[in-house]
C-alpha cells in the first residue's frame, strides 16, 4: 500500500555510555558511545499516512493512546512531515516485543522503528546514516539501533554528523547478555532529567568526559582484538563511572536498588570462581551481565539462588533495522 511503511528495530545496550547532551533539541551528546544491539527485544512499527484523518492516531501494543501519550510521537512525525513536505496525519501502530515483566526501556528500538517506518511511508529515501540521525531526534540511544552488533555513536557537532557507525557485527564472538530484572516499574528519574541534573551540577562530570573518551578507544581495541577481558573490564568500569557522576549531582541520586548491588556482587564472585563475566547498568536498577554463551548455565544458576526465572532474560547480539512496505 502506498503511504505505508513498516520497520522492525532491535534494542541496544551501551557498553560505553551516552550520558549528557550538548543540545537538548537536536539531541547531540556530550560524548561518543558504543553499544551492542541485541536480539531479544525489538519494536515493530507501521506508519500509514491518511488524508482522511484529522490527527495522528497512535496505537501502542494494540491500545489507542490518548493525546498526551501521543505527543512525543506526533512531534517526531512532524520532523518527518517537514522533511517530506507533507502535513498528512498518520496511524501509527507500534508493538514492543519484550519478554513480559522485563521492565526494560524500549525507547531505542521504539524510535529507531518509528524513524524507519515513517521515513518509508512519507517517501523519504534515507540511507542508514540519515536514518540514524533521524532516530537520534527521538531518543539518543535510538541512533545506535539502526545497525546490528557493535555500534559507535559518533557524537559529531551538528544535526548531520552525529550518527551511528557499525563497528563489528559481533557474529564471530560467542557473546551473550543476561538481563537481571531487579525491578520492572517505570524509573522515577527519566534518563533525560538525570542527564540534565548531572551535567549541570556534578563536579565529577568533567572527569567522566575525559575518561569515557579513553574508554571508547580501549573498547574498540578490545573488539578488534577479540579480547573479552578487556572488553568487559572497560564496559564495567565505564558504567560505574557514569553512575558515580550521579552521586556527585545536586541533589544526588542513584538508580541502584539493594538487589542491583547484590547482582553486581554475584558478578564479582563468579569472576573469583573463574567465570569471566562483567556487568553494566543504565538509567534504572536492572543489571546486565556480559558473558560467553557457554558460561550462561553456570551464571544463571548462581542468579537463580535469589532471583526468579522470570527475572533472568537472555539475549544475544542482534541485527540492524529491517524495513518493508508490506510484511516481513
Ligand atoms: O536515549 P535515552 O534517553 O534512553 O538515554 C540512554 C541513556 C543510557 O541508557 C543510560 C546510556 C546509553 O548510552 O544508552
């Protein structure tokens, strides 16, 4: 059908974090970041521009959203409409394929899929780089979900040069990521507000910027060399440094919960037992453990001593965005 576009995009987890914006409107980050796209969680979105509509209609997981819930989507579609020279409203149907009770953010896969579907439906012919720039305007982490495997988001300095770059599709590694779902409730402080507060007030922020630039170089070396220990150590230390900036903010805040700390301790214990694994955390209490596929059973067994089966979700490296005018 003309005027219709469909996209499937997978979520990603940053190994080198994006934390802080230098431009709130364009979503230009203060630092470059690097992530791994995963196969377990994705969003499928269909956008259909329809002259007979009065305004956008947004269905999320088959439920029509109210005007407040639709606002962010409409604002994003306005960028696409502006670029395509149209004013037509759209029906947007978006489904998040996230294991039930995962409590995991879907803004990365959500805005990447929306960017793909909307640009296709509007007739904009964007290459992946331009699509990555567009996805960025919805949510920073979406910039990286255009590609599979390891992806660097080069911070750039303007709307056109801040985009994701594929580094390695990760298919020649036996990598896995275990999600330890500590709490599935929506976070109290959004990443947007958390970043703002940190950049504006944390005396540790300049140290973060300095060391994250070095971490990015180190992790790219580790990917090239297939050095799992270097990859994991750099990821873990980078995540901890991001969380440390928040403790220095005014007022201070943290996303950690008691079970998050327990999970981090488990990872340290597993390493002492000779099992290589490393953790990272985002703007929430859940802990993600990077490991070799072959070590998953032992790692899961350890976590299963205090976490329930449904709190432990396994993911593997995932692919880049898929676009279609019809079905997949
Ligand atoms: O793009 P946002 O607003 O979801 O922010 C993502 C922030 C972190 O997840 C903490 C780090 C990252 O690089 O994904």
